[in-house]
């Protein structure tokens, strides 16, 4: 079954204050944008501007643990910096082979996370999470992190496996399989459990579009995305994130550049 193998029935059911056409058009456009981004043919996804760092985290065949570690590090710092951390670790260790990494002690990991400069805003906490992640990959997946997503598992199973890593919450646990599906075409038996990853950008966009009320809870934002795209809620994550970060900014939004302007109740004329 494809991502959206049949017309999305929920789009027809969306009705916000009787204005049915607007949310339907927004939903269809976000889904179409998500599909376009998913289908883009890129040799290497761009997680970070550093080519060497990017090549490491994108090599899920030889270094799947680099991708997992980058996901774990993607908290409370800019994503581009978080996704460079595996490569910075490689520079300090001299290798990113799993066998070498798993031999590092907690003390050694704590040191390399701090010196000569901190790799993360919270090097101590992330050092502990890194040590625990390496142990989990070693014990549960025999040192091969791709075991998390191999064998066409259900999306719920993959999300659950990421949630088992210390420091990983729902946002990262749904972001990781979304990236695997979108950029690496990793097959899963379904995509129902890959939710939107709620951050300030996604929340701002859905609020300004009128799809959720101001001050909506995380659960309300998640379920709004599920209502729009139930077969694959996370499909609209990237379009919403990109809009929020690049166009629909907190101050001085670039409404003239937004492809949803004609339907947005918050758009500046």
C-alpha cells in the first residue's frame, strides 16, 4: 500500500466553523507538498551543512548508529548542530566504528562530550544518553542499529523502539521513522503511527492556518494532523516545519511567499 493509496476521507469531513472549503484546500495542499518532498530524488539528504558530517549520518547502511545518535542529540539545540555531533565524536575518537564506540566508558564519553569544547548545550546529560544508547544497540540489536527498522516493521513498532532510548520522547521517536521513510525510503508495513513532530514552527503554522486554536495542547496539534492525513500524519510535518522556519516566522512573516496565503485567515494583505 502506498502512503496515500486512496483519497483521504478525513479531508472531506474537516469543518471549522462552517468554513469547509478553506481547511479542505489547506489539507490537500499540505498533503501534496508532503508527497512532493517525499518523492524528491536526493543523492544525500541535507541534515547539516558540513558535507563530511552529513555523509556520516546519512550512511544508514554502514553507520546506522550515527543516524540514531544524531536523532538522540536533536534536543534543545539547532538541528544542524545536533546532526554534526556524530562526526565531531568521530574526530575526537578517531573512528565511528561501533565496536570502538561501545568500548568507551562513561567517563571517556563524558570527557569527549565536554572537551575541548562542549558538543551539546547539555554535554553531561547527552553523554549519559549516548553511553546508554550504545549499550542498548549492542545488547538488543547486536551492534547493528538498523535492526530498529529492518524487516518492514509497523510504524508503531519503530516508534516504540526509538522511545526505548533514554532521552527520546514522542517528538524524536516520530521524527526518526519519518526521516527514514521520507529520505531513505525505508519500507514499513504502515505509516499510521508516524505523527507530526510538534515544535514551535509547526504549532505556529497550524495555529495561523486556523487548524488548531491558539494555545492548543500538543495532543490537539497531533490529532489535527491525524485528521488531515490519517494514513500518514507525519507527511505534513516537513511542509509545516519549513513554512514556519522560513516563511511563517514569529515576527514579520513573509506572507507574500506563502503558497497557502489565499486560504490563510492570518495572512497579511
